[in-house]
C-alpha cells in the first residue's frame, strides 16, 4: 500500500488520461500513475482477491494482443452483483466522456 500510495504524489491531474477519439494526441505521463491507482481502486471495490485475480487474468486473456476501448474494460470488470462502476470510470477516465461512449 505504501508503494501504491506513493503514486498519488506523482499525479499532476492536468487532463483526463483518455484522449479524444479520432485525434493523434498523447496522454500525459499521468496515465501510468493514474492507471495503477485505478486498478488498485477497482481491486478495493471488488474487495475479494479470490474474485479479483481470476477477473484480472480473464481480462488479460480476452484482450491480449489487441487494442481495446475503455468500455471493453468497463464491461468485463462490471461486477455480476449489479454494482455500477460507471462513477469510478468517470472519475479516473474523464468525467462524462465515458458515458457518451456507452
């Protein structure tokens, strides 16, 4: 947790990590730190490592060697119990930007 929490200081939060579709724009370096914090947040939401690790491995197996979109991750990681992860994706990936895609 100390390692992950140290990333918080490195996040500049100057813009969303998801760039506008159809443009050739590079995200800021925040993408790495926010990405690690985002994955850790999702793990905390799931709050069950017996479920989390197979879910994460399933994500890798399904999408390895592919370009994917945020909604692919959202759909795959959406818990079966019906909890809506959209607010979490909005927070990390850009407010309202994700909802326009769904």
